C-alpha cells in the first residue's frame, strides 16, 4: 500500500503515483525507455543485472516484471533462476557474470569497484558498454528503491 495519497486510476498506484508530479513522470518514463529501448547491451546481460538489483531491492514487482521487448527477444525464463548464485553457476557467460557482479557492487558497495574490477570489466566490455551498464543499473536501482520506499513496489504498470 502506498505511503502517499495516490489518486485512483488506470494502472493502480504504480502508474498513478506519477500524477502527483507529472513534470517528473515524463523523466521517469524516458529513463525506463532509455534502459530498455536504447541500451547497446545484449538483452540477457541487461536483464541479469536488472534482476540482481531487483533481488537486492527486494522488489516483487521488479522481480516478476518482464518487458515486452525482453519477451520479444526470446529471453528464456530460466535465465533468471541462478542470478543470486551467479559466481558459481556454470550456465552464465563471463560477460553475464560480470554484469551481475557489477549490478551487485553498484547496489551494495560501489566503493568496491576498484581499478582491478574495472580491468576485468574492460577486458570484456567496451567503454560504451560499461557506461551503458552503469546508467541502466542506476535506473533500475533508483526506480526500484523509489517505488519500494513509497510502498508501490508490489505491482508494476510499466508497459514497454
């Protein structure tokens, strides 16, 4: 249940919360669309990073959410099954493991992202991809935590 007085309307609280500040709702939509529609990362890598952040945020809506673009890309549902155990799960590629590790460090301990970590990251990701991953992680972490703090994280009305 929302911690603010959110008007009733289509999409419920997760959609209607933005009517309290429509000037900022457009910004949120652009951030989400940017992460899903303009990212240069392979969709599986981006999704694994997103899922690790959803787990860390304990966001039910984010954990259950699959954008239409992700479904259209044919991402297998079992891709998400071992995200928390990424370090030892043999089914992920080195890039996928690093994307998950990046998201985990970004969310839990950004100061641990030292030069050694960036050497490993830049050995398999281009600088453009690192920037992309960073911005996607920022969107996923920030929006997920915002919805959790406001108490509107139990369902998601985002349509992409």
